[in-house]
C-alpha cells in the first residue's frame, strides 16, 4: 500500500477513535507532503515522501534535544510521542555496523584518501542510506574514517 494511502487511512482511524495526538501528527505529515508536492509541482515518489517524513522525524529529534537542554520535560515528552508515531512510517533504520560497511565500500569506490574528499563520499553514501540512517551519524562516521586514512 502506498504511504499516502496508509497515512490517510490512519488519519481516519485517529479521527474516529478521537486520538488527538495521532490525528495532529498525521495531519502535519500529510500537510508537509502536500507542501513538498506543491513545491515540486508534480506528484512525489515514495522515496521523496519518505524524505519528507524523515525530515519531520529529524525536527522532532532536534526539538527533544532543545527541550531537554531547556528543562522542559513536558514538551520533551510530547515530542517523543510524536517521534514514535512518525517513526512507524519510516523504513527500518540501518545499524551502525551496516552504515560503516556502506561507507567503507563507498570510500573504496570513489578512492577517497583525504578529509577534503568528504563531499564525494557523502554524495554517493546519502542516496544509498536516505531515510534509513541519521545524517549526523553518517557524517561523523565519514569524518572519522577519512581522518584514519
């Protein structure tokens, strides 16, 4: 089933069950997907929809960190619940070991040997892991591996 259909069906269920948090999160996701569709001026592919959902997930993670630093436990908990809901629509995340293996393969593929090759490496790695791994983690792994070379 396409992601959009699943989101719409889940939204209907959330409305029927009067689950306000789930309803709000799903409406936000659908709204962001619609905005991306308008910006692109054509329908989104499943991968592009996952990019939008992943972006929303990352925003929640950033908010959780900010609220934790500010001592706002109530808002942090709300964002965690939203993140859990959003995560159910993302593909299973790659383990750190799997990400490292992909990065190692790419390092050999592009012949990266110095830290200034970071752009070449990231340009090849990101399409392979988009939506399946956190960009910050990928970035830190690539940086450390390039320093080791």
